[in-house]
C-alpha cells in the first residue's frame, strides 16, 4: 500500500498518472448516482401519481424494484475493484440504469417523441445481464458460442426496438399515450406481438445458455464447479421468472406473489458473479502460502501436492525442467509419459520461465485458465520459491567457501608460526646457547689466569646473554608453544596452569590428539582466559576442563571472581571468539556480577 505524503497531495492530483484515475472515478460516480436517482425517482413519481402502467404496484414492489438496482450498483463497485476488466462493472451499472425504464414508461406516455424510445429500451437491462453472465468470471467473451449468443440477443433487441419505433401505435384510449410520431405503419397490436416475440426469443436464448452452463457444470472438474457454483442456479431462476412474466403478458394472468420471482432471480446474478471472483481471489491469497511451505527448500513433491490442494485440482501435475537433460521431468525425477507441451482435452498448461531459462510446466484444469491473476499468483509464488532456493544455495556455498578459506588461512598461519618457532629454536636459540657456553669457558680461563676484571666483564655478559635467551624463549613460546610439539594438549595446559598467578585445576579428558590447528587454538584461548582471570576478575581459584563428545570438543574455563565480563571490541575475549570462530567454533561467555565467569568454547573436529 502506498501512502501519499500531505505535501505532495496537490502534485499527485495534478500529475499525468493521477488525472486519468481521478477522471475515471468521477465518471463512475456520476453514472452510479444517475442510476440510483433514476430508480428511486421513478418509484417516487409512480407512487405520487399512482400510475404504474402494466407493472405491479405497491410499497413492496417499490422496495424490491429499488433493491435490485442497489444490488447491481453495489456489485458493480465491488467488481471494479476485483476484476481486471472494467466491463463487468459497467454492465452492472448499465443494467441498473435501464432497469428503471419500465417504471418511467407509464410516466412519459404523454410525450409522443419520448415514450417509444423508453418502451424500446425497457428490456435493455436483460441484454446487459445476459452479456454479464456470458463473460463470467474473466469479464471477457472467450468462446465462440458466447459471442454467437450475444450477437443473437443483440439482433433480437434491435428488431424489437425498430419494430416499436416503426409500427407500435396503441389506441390512446387504452394506453393513455400520445401518438407515435416515428410510426411508418401504425398498428395497435404491434406492441403485443413484438413483446411476446421478444420474450419467447429471450427465453429460448436463456434456456440455451442455462443448458450450456449446467451441462458444463456437471461435466467439468472440481475447480470449474467451484468457480461457477451459483451462476447456474441464478440462470434457472431467471428462466422461471421469464416464463412467469411471459404468461402474465400473454394471458393477462395475475401471478400474485410469483411476481417477485423474476426480480429476485435477477438480483442473484451480480452476487453470483462477485462471489465467484472473490472465491478465485481467495485461491490467489492461499497460493501465497505456498511460499511459506517452500521457504526452506523447493521440495518438488511437496510443492506439487500443496499446489493441487490449494487450487482444489487433484489432477494437477508439475513437470520440472532438467537443465542437463534439456527436458521436463516429474516431481519424482521420472520422464513424463507423454508430451507435456501438448495440452490434453479439458487440461491446460502454464509455463513458468525465468531469465535463466525454463523452470517448470504446470498442467491444470482448463477452468483455472479463466483467472489470469490466479495463474500469475501461482507463477510468482513458484518463481519466488525457486529464486529463494537459488539464493540460499548460493549463500550457503559462499559461506562454506568463506569458512574453508578462513580455515586455510589459519592453517597457513599455524604452519608459518611453527616454522618460525623451529627456526628460532634450532637457529638463533642454539647459537645463543653455544655463545653462553663459550662465555662460561672464557670466564673460567680468565679466573684461572687471575684476571679478575676480565672475568667480571665476561660474567656480566653471560648474565645479559641469559636474559636475552630467556626473552627469546618466551617470544618463541608466544609464536608457537614448543610443549605442543614435544608433548600434548594436556601437558601444555598444565604448563599454563603452573605459570598462572592463580591456582588452576586442569582436567583434560582426551584419549587422542586433536588436529594441530585446534590444539593451538585451545592453547592460546586458555592462555588468554587465565590471563584475564588473573588480571581483572580478582579470582582466587580457576579451573580448565576439556572434553570431547563425538565430533565436538568443549573447553570450559571457570573462575570465582567478581564476574561481569563480556565480549567488547578490541578486548581479549573478542580475540578468543575470533580464534574459535576461525576454526568454525563458537565462544559463549556467561558472567554474572559477584558469581564469577564461565567461558565455554565449542569446536568441531573431524572424526
């Protein structure tokens, strides 16, 4: 829904897009007002003059008469909002407008140049209603039979209108009307025979349409019956009302309460039209639920069964395009038994394509083809599900590639640090150790020769060399712990506990070595956690527990300090989390003020 800004309301009203829409609404409102006013005013004037002509009279008839017009007007407004074609709405408004002609005819009989036209268009509403029935529910005349019926009823109506204008000239004493100025061959019986012929021709056409609709309803599938579930009943009642009206016209028969059957049956037709459209629209709203059904993955079998259930078409089938084989396949991966591109009798196909090529072909009941919006909703739902599945697969591949790339970077860093540690241990450190031994030998020789000053200088150089060697060993241990190379994870963590300023209880329940990258990650994470506990938590005791369950290693570092620790940007715990996530693990920190801190590391490892 688009909400217009108040400061842009005037601009929108004058824009090229808004102006035609506003004009269209104004024209519709004008004709709706004219139709309602014509029916109400005709009944008011008839009641004031007590002149109903051959029409039934009374308050009950006036209410029914106006009620039918309002029924068509209300359904027209609804149809304009629901149906893509504007034709059904205008047909309903036109029917409501000309519905009042029968009441206006007795009121304008004193005007000879008016009443022949009014009498001629008295039954124009029936023509418009007939066209409305035939264009149900799409608003278009799609079948050749429907167009033939419309042509026949148009010809019949034109003949009757021309006959009234050229021949109808009833006796003024009988009808109380002025002479017909258009009559070429005046006849006082032309009106009767033209009216009788029009009724019988109209009844024959109505019965033909009713028989076609009823036959189609009984022989069609479930979707077709659901789409046209009220219209056949309305047509049958209209036929019954026409028979009753024809008998009353031909034999001057008073039908009593049966005179209300024709208007009631006629009033059922627009609600039947709107009801069918609303039913189809309900199907479109339920199609949107298919996106929720397939939100995780486009399961072909589930999609086909859900679509068939949603559209009430058990025979619906979905054929999926197989790109490598360049052909369609069924939902279970089999080749279809027949050429799916050739629709069968009573069936229709809906091809769904994207910019990347074909996606699927849906074979459905032909009755569903009458609703373009429903098929558009089906196509959009499937396209959205497929695109969602493609994007999800692409995202999963990207994430997996990112994890693998990050793991490779971590492994390369591990190998580089281990190589550097070995170079320091086997190169520089060994040379410094040799130099220290040489200095001790030189010191001993100086002392043996009695040169105390030289011996003192050599002793001070040895001490400085020992400090440098100690710092080099600490540096090498920070680059890569030698104890992991020479020992195992348990001994490495125990060494961290011995070096800590806090008493540390170490429990390592591992029966085998872990991957080198994982062991190094655990070592440095535990080292950082113990350092934080000693510096910031004011803890008295600390514990480290390492366990393994199947393909997961869990590390718990607990302290009884002041708590309140949390992961902050640039902090040590953020570095712990980054190290763990680099090997696809997870770091959780649970720390409550005054209750200490628990840091849990969960790292997946290969079996």
